[in-house]
């Protein structure tokens, strides 16, 4: 059964003030209900005033997604009651959105390029936030600090065919938004997703308010399994809205799916129509991920996989370019593979790492002053210091203090002789043609030198030592 997925992505735009008033959007560390005014609390007589920066950000996204900006767009009232919506309606855009008909290119599940069509983007205000009191309380608290934050809703066509494709699309979209500088991916609640999913021939189910990229994949994976099991048992899939319970990895029924007429849309009488299509030509776009990926491969001679990884985050791409002067291919391998792996293990971001220290480490590796094994040891010591808030020592200082410079010459010979003499059984196995025996002996030498010897070089030295009658 073919899986059909479409997404509605709600992106909090990184403006300083809310969409229809001057209240600050920087509220997360402040007390509840302290970033509010008569407009975002919907007090009688308060009138909205549109945030120009939010419109400019919306146009910037539309241009980056190659969309058609409408000659006239219009705000509307979407009527429904919920405690976090003080007006009992949401100001949004309905039949006249900001822009229509865009595209985003992703990889499908077979690794081929695929186009996901963007139906529309439109501006709307965020509702407030409900805080559910722990312990089974019968009431919830409402925080209106978030009420009125500018949202850009991006709606796709149902072009994705698996939960994995949906997650790849979100990762690609997030990267584009971060390159444009309109969105902070590290901001809690900065991107929320409603996912529409169906199996071919069955009813569509909406999963609401998924707040993480992993959560989208998990929620859709659960829904695929749930819907397939219903159909196998001869039951029907009900058209409904469901909530994703991230802690349990399941979706639960919330309500029957509303239709558009349930919201009683009508034009917002307090806001004039927007006529901003003529602004698009003057918008200067930065170098976007695909262009930067292609440039990295051409300019630095790195692989496609490394270029994709390095340009998947603008901060990471900037970091790579700050250290690529040492050796671009070596830098790509160490930043994309080794450094990212160590950062993910520590739950650290690239911003916590001084680029000049990584450049110094790469210089030691390029000149073969240290081995790759020692390079990893030094990197870990540097990152541990960064994570603890301590100064990150120069790698050369760490190498000197701990005696980690590459072992050469007589030191090799002495350690090899010692390791071979201490393991006669492994020597016999090597002479009998067992390849693992040589790896064992090399490992013993590596242990003695604390990784200061190159294993490939050691393999040659050990085998030559045995073959030439050293024992």
C-alpha cells in the first residue's frame, strides 16, 4: 500500500516584535504573561498593525522556494474557540495567501533526486500556550507571551511517500530557512508540524503539533503501522485529527477532522490587503545550500557526501571554511566525520568549538607530527575542556605535555622487538598465514606507543621484522 504524506509547517519568524503589535518576541526566560498588550490579549478596541519585517521574511522565503507571490494577498479571521486564543479567532491568510507554487528538492528512499511541491506560504499569528499542571489537576494555565508571534505556514502537496522522506524534507527546509536568517532552529517551539498521512485508497488522518524532526518520522511511522493493521483486519481508517505523544511514540485520537467551513473564514476588516509582489525583485538571497554544496565540491575538491553534510548547517559550513585553508580534503573528513561525531556524543554545537584550535590540530595531522589516533585523543581533550567551560588549550601544548608526538626510528624498533618477543604464539600464527595475528601484534605495539605510531606503517615494520628473521 502506497503511503501518501503532506506537511503543514509552522515556522516562528525571528522578528524582534510580534506580528500585529510591538510586544517583544524574546520571552522564553521571562515570567508568563509579561510580554502582552491590549492587541495580543484581544482587549476591546485594540487594533492590529502589521509587522513589515515579518512580511519581508515571508517574501524572502517565497523567493528562495521559487514561488509566485500573489499581486494581492489578504488576511482573514479563522474562527474557533480554544483557551489559548484570546480573540476566539486567529488572524491568518486563507484564499489569498502570500505566495503559491514552489519546490524543494530532496532525495527519495532510493537515493534519487525528487521534487516536493510547495502549495502555498502564508502569514499568521501564533496562539498562546497552555501549561498543563502535573499531578492530574483539573485545570491548565495559559501563557499569552507567545500569542501573536509571527508564523509562516508552509504547506506542501502530498508528494512524500514515507516517514523518512518527510524527515529529509524537513531537514532540507530547515537548512534553507537558517541560511535565509529568518528562523532560529535552536529555538524551542520554533518549528511545529502538522502531518497529513493516508494509505492509498483510505481516509486521510492529520497528526497535530509535532515539535521535532525525529518526532515527525516517529509519528508517521506509528501511523503507517496503525493504519495498515486496521485495513488488514477489515476495518476502516477514520478521518480524524490525532495528537502525537512523543514520550510514548504513539498517536491518540483527539477529535473528528474539521472541514474548512467549520472555521467560518472571512476577510479581516482591520487589515488592508497586501500588495507586495513588486518587492521581490529587490530581495538579495544569500548563497543557498545547493549552491554552496556545489561550490564546496568545485572549490575544495571534497566528496558529495562531505559537501552535503558540511552545508547542512550554515554554522557548520562557515566553520569548515574557517579551517579548510590547512588542507580542504583533510578538513572535510575531520569536521564532517570525526568532529561532528564527537560533538553529537557530547550534545554540543559547533559554536562551542574554537575554529583556530581545530585548524592547529589539522596542521599537526597534515605534517604527520601526530597520528590520526592521537589526533582523536587530543580532540576529545579539547572538547571536554570546552564542555566544562574551561579554556581550550592549543593542541601542540597537549601533545608536548603528554608526549604524544609520532613515534619514529629506534623507538619503533625497540617496541616492535618487545611486542614480538612477548607473543610467540601470535608470531607462529602469522607465519601460518593467519592475518589476524599481524593485527594483534600491531595492536600490542600501538598500545605501547599510546597510538603515536601509524598502524599501516607498523604493519609493514612488524611483518618485515618477522620475515627477515628478527625472531
